C-alpha cells in the first residue's frame, strides 16, 4: 500500500513540470495574422501588401491583407477595436482614423483608447489638385474661372471626413465655388470617378493619381505641400497657384492593433516593420508609389497620432465640415 502511494506521488511529481511547460504560451506568431485595411482597394492596402509580404517571410507566418471598407474606415476600424489583443488582428489605415474623431458625432470605438499605435509605414508630403484630362483648365486660376462660368462642379473623396474631404472643403470655403461633395468607399473609386468624368476635381495622394497623370488621363494643377514635388516638378504649389498658406500634408499610413496589445508583440512588430522598410527592395517599392517610408518607435507614432487628432479638429472647424 505504501509502495503504491509513493509510486503515485512520484508520477505526479514527474508530470508536474510537463503540465507546467504545456501551459506556457507559445511565442507570437504561430499562425496567420490578419491585417484589416478599412478602405476599398487602391488606398492604404497597397502599402500594407508590400510590408505584409516581407513580414510573412521575416516572421514565418502568413500576413493576410483584407479590405473591409465602409463609413470612411469606421467599419473596419471597429472590427479591429473589438478584436482580441493577441496580435492576430491588426490594421493598416490612414490619417482618416484620426480625423474621424472630429467629423462624426459618435463612433463605435474610442479613437484614443481603442487602438495600439505600432508604427508609421509611410507618409505623403502633399495632395495633388487633379482634374480630368478633358477639363479645359491648365492652371488652378483657370479652373476657378471655369467653375464660376456656370458649370456644375463636384469633387470626390474616399468618404466623409478624411483628409481629402477636409482639404477639399477648405478649398471650397476659400473660393465659394458651390462645389458638391461626392463621397466614395475609398480613394480608388474616387479616382475612377474623376477619370470617368463623374466628378470634376479631386485632391488626391500621388500614389493613386500618378499613373493616370503620366498616362494623360488626369491633369495635376497644384500641390498642397510647401515645396514642389520632385516627381512632378512642373506642378506649382498651392501658394504659387495663388493660395498662400494652403499647405496640407497627404497624411500617413500606419499599423495599429487593438487596445491592450502586449508590449512584447508591439516591440516585435515594430522592429520587424522597421527592418522591412530598411530593406532596399521594400523601400524602393514604397518610394515608387510617391510615398516616404517612415518607421520609428511606437511611442513616436502614438504621439503623432494623438497630435493629429487635435490638429485636424481645428482644420475641420476651418473647413466648416459638419459632424455627422
């Protein structure tokens, strides 16, 4: 009897370390990671796919980019905000996630508390003021004259409240052209609408418009950065075109996770993305889109994100964009 009890105790003692080891969490990641892009194809997903391809080989699991458009990025962002903070649901989005705090009366998530900023992927120096190639205007002044000649003018955007909408509304508030805002489910569809003539002007990021400008289907009249773009040196700045002080950056694309994402996962992702962006092939692909590769510490991106929430609140007020 005593021998049997001792044998049982010995078995339990031997089994204890095994059960303890089995209970230890395995290092992240061990299965595919989903990256939600809350816009239609042709926006932040282009950069997301470039980085995801590198991360897949770098971290040994597949990083899958999924477009989940709607409501200026709110639907996709809400899905990420409500996801488990385990590193398997991430988001690549644009500055719109910061602007939405000012242009929507209620959101299904808290812009400051529902997300973990991880790293900035890329930024855009400015927006291009573009028109359809059939438009007679060759300069911004000519466009204004044309618009005031009795034309019905509408402008597109990727949705209510993003930086493209805010910049366009600011231009409208300065010129009083009576332009009508036509929101789309992403920047890609908005560009397609301009190419087809469905809208008459669009302030848009270079990555989306450059292929059409170079093919002659769109024409750039001005650039919203303080300096001319190196890739379109003949296009004047807004200041040179007669609007001094009209300087609006094109925003950024950044990687986020849900609130509560463990610090070790944030650090691992930040380092992996930083290394990916430093890779010549990845960097060249991003630059070829007209973007500036970013990177940097998670704390820097968090400060930038929180600062943009406050900065765009003032721009929204100046542009007279009514919260919905």
